[in-house]
C-alpha cells in the first residue's frame, strides 16, 4: 500500500504511550502499531497533535519514528509542525531518512490572511524540501487558522508534493463538496481527502467525497468497517454502525479531555499499559472514567447482540 493522492481507507492518528512515570512505553508503541494494522488501517500517522508531540524531547521523537517505521507494514506519516522551519526541516528529513512515507504540516496559529497562509506553506515546502510528500492539515478549531476551499486548493495546486488533505474543519461537509467540485471542473488536481475530528462526521463525509478517515478514535476497526460499508454502497448499515458508536465519539469530543478518553479506551482494550499523559495534562475524574466504562459496556452489549 502506498501513500499518495489516491490513498483511501483509515490512517490511524497514533497516541504516544507513556508509563505512569512519564517515560516512553516502548512495548505499548509496538502493540499499538500492531493493533492499528490488525484493525485494517491503511496507514499510521504519528507525532500529531493528539500524539503529544510538543511534550517530547527531539531524541524521543526520533526514537518513536524509528520504532514505528521499522515495525509497520503500512505507510507511516510523521507530524513535523514546529514554530520554526529549522526544526521542521530537521525532523522531516530525519523521518524520511528513517523510511517514513511522508510528513504532515499544519499552519502556525498566527496566520490570519489568505496571503499569510499561502506564504507560510510556500516557505514550509521550501524548508522541508520539494521532494518530501506531505499532508496538509486543516484544523481551524484547534489551530484558529481558517482556510477556505479556494486557499486549500491553491496550496495543493501550487505544491505537487502535497498528496493528501487532513480535513478537520467543523462544520466541514460543504468544504469537501466544494473541493470535489473544483476537482471535477479541473481546477484542483487529484488529492486524497481523509477526515479527522475524532470521526464525529464520518457518517456523511464519505458521501460528500472523502476517501476515508485520519483520526485516532479508539475503535479503528469500526472506522475501517464503516469506510468499507460506504464504499460498497451499504448506506443504512454504515449509518447503523456509526450510530452505535456515536455516544462514545461524542464523549471524546469534550474540549480538554479528549486525549484522556482516547487513551483510557485504548488501555481498556489492552493495547496500552497505561493511559498516562505527559504533563501538563488533564486526567479523567473518577466520574468521567466511570462514564467512559459505561459507554464501553454498552458497546460490548450491542456487539454481542449484533453477532447473534
């Protein structure tokens, strides 16, 4: 499987496992990599926003890249966003040398005008090298940078090394439709569109033209099944599957505790030893933990009934 403008399926946004003392949990990194592949993911994205990348030492970031790339049998994308281009270039070049399929670049939060956004990505591509394939991350809710469909299309058309859009605008269904309309008119070259936001809108995104998901919801096997159902035209089954998971997907969308919920789910599924985060972090309260466990129990009962 390759990373490119025709990429489809699910690219899992990987969390970074830590032990309770805050050190890297290398055994869980291996289990997590295997878990994503066994779930049917077509790729893995590491060191993203939900991967706590800013909390890592540079040597730790490179150790994680080396470990995941050497183990994975699917393309690995590495988040390289940084305040300065020197650090971005260094990490991007090192990641590619280790065997990464490409990198992911998000706009710096200071950008406001279209000209600033276009100029930033021109400089970022120049910094990492035009030979480095990259994913354009569009995540205005967290990064506070609003990119219109026209600006996204300009970035993609101006830079042949941009092979994929990680679409996380909210609301964003109309943007997907606009981008695909631009492509149909020949005003946007082919590009893969994978969607994030925890899968919150994945019931309709494939119907608008998305090729799949790039998110870290704790049930990547469900995401893979959902995308497969959409691809085979089984719309009602796809929506039924999504509806069963929606309470947990929604719960994870609470600002501030989303990563804590995701890590707790992965720990409960036996993939990670601990749900610890690097500080500063917000942990689940006992009440929140009990609510997540309740939602997991309800999911288990639904799965059991579906299997009968």
